C-alpha cells in the first residue's frame, strides 16, 4: 500500500503521496508542521481543522479538506482522516485497498489537550507510527503538574522583576501553553511576533486561549519586567532578546526529560511538556490498533522497530528527510511561514 520514494511516502494504488518533502501532484497531509507540510505541491488534502493552518503556512496552495471520518475514494483507495491529538487539525490517515487497512499516524499523543481533538484508535492491519520519544526514559507527567511548575517559575521571576522567556514551538506548543494557562495567568502573556499569526488562527476557530499580546517594536526594559514571554528557539541569541530585562530562560519540550540537554543548551529551566506520545503511550496505542505489522519512522525508529520485532510483530522502518522534534535543537531556525 505504502512505499518509500524520493519524494516521501507514496501510495501507488491511489496515486498520491503522504507528507511529501518534495513537490508532488497530490499531497495528503497529516498536519501543518513544516516537516510534514512542505511547499510546492500542486494540490493538498487535509483534515478540516488543519486547512486554515495549512492555508496560513502555504498561502498559494490549493487546499481541500474532509471532516473527521468521512470517506473519499482516490484512485483505488478509500481514504479518511481521524484525530491524532498532536496539534489542532492533526490527523491519522486511514487507507483501505481491497480489504487491507493501513493507518499512517503522523505525529500523535494520547494526553488530553484543550486545543485539539483527542486521539482516536483506528483498527488496522498495518500501522505506521512515529518514534520521536520511543525510549523508556521518556514518560510524561500530567500537564497540570507541568503548568503549575511554569506558573511557580513565572511568579518567582515576577517578584524579582525579571522577564520569563519560555521557548516553545510556534505552532501547537505555544497555543497549548496559552490554553493551559488561561485560568491562572495573572496578566496577558506576551508573544514574539512569530507566534501571533498562528495563534490568531486558533482564536478564530474558537479555541479558548489566555489573553496574549504581541510585543511591540518600541517595548523593552521595564515595560516587560515580570512578563511571561513565549518565543521560538530562533530568537535565542538575537538582538530581539536585548529588550527583555534580566530574562530567565526555559524550554517546554519532551526533550527536557533528559537533564543533560537542558544543561548543554544553557536553559535556566526545562519543562517536560510534549505533543508526542511517550514510551508507554506508544506501546498502548500499537496494541490497541490490533495491527500485526508496524512500520516505524521519525526519531528512534531503528531501536523501536527492533523492540517491536522482539515482541512478535512484523516490523520495519521508513526513512524520512526530517528528524522531527528530536532534531529540533540542531535544525535550522524556525520561521514564520
């Protein structure tokens, strides 16, 4: 059903690619992150909630969409989208051809998230899973616990007149933080300009977020003392940071489970908040699908495939041009697109 090609995953029976990294005629997209939705394809198909984000990131693209669960036939393949729980509009893609059912999960998580539909288990014969955090060391605490830690850090910095700069991903993580902080934020949260446009898309779609204001060009020093600022990693070490008074820096990511990463990158704090499944959730999800074949991509794919093989599953790996979140700290800077 799915094979590797130089453009990405290809479905010959349907004549389309899934999350291609090079331009193609027909691209079916799991979600709007830049490592899955690349520019240049002739036409895109995505889940309904993904479409506004995709159009924002790829303003010249032809974007069609389907509501959750609605089936369409492309070539000889029945295609439908099902929630993946990763970010707003993130989808698993179910493919059925002559009774054989495959599910391409994209990126997914099982933890509750007020900004997106919860993950839906889809039974299948073959399941393509991510492996971004597919090691036993990666386990997540409840989001409420992490948000309380962020609130305490912000409170302490406010008392000292310091700005709290929380680095996070522009799409998905920033909006999840705003949603989780909505009921406890004592003042509007400040946003780096790269966060503003996509955050507006979330608000336009009715997602409840904490009050937030873009930092103006003329704001600096005392005007930002005590503020909680959400910013992309690309802002680190730039002149933009000089406007913030004695900032304390932190990063919100599953990568922060490994303390050495935080020390290596010189963050004052690390908050373990991920939009991916942790080790236990990956295993539980694979069991729930009933799949006898599991193909692995992104992250710790080789190691995870070997582990699943030892559990009696037919496994293999699929190559990718991008490392996802696991490679984010060494990847090119995020850009507003």
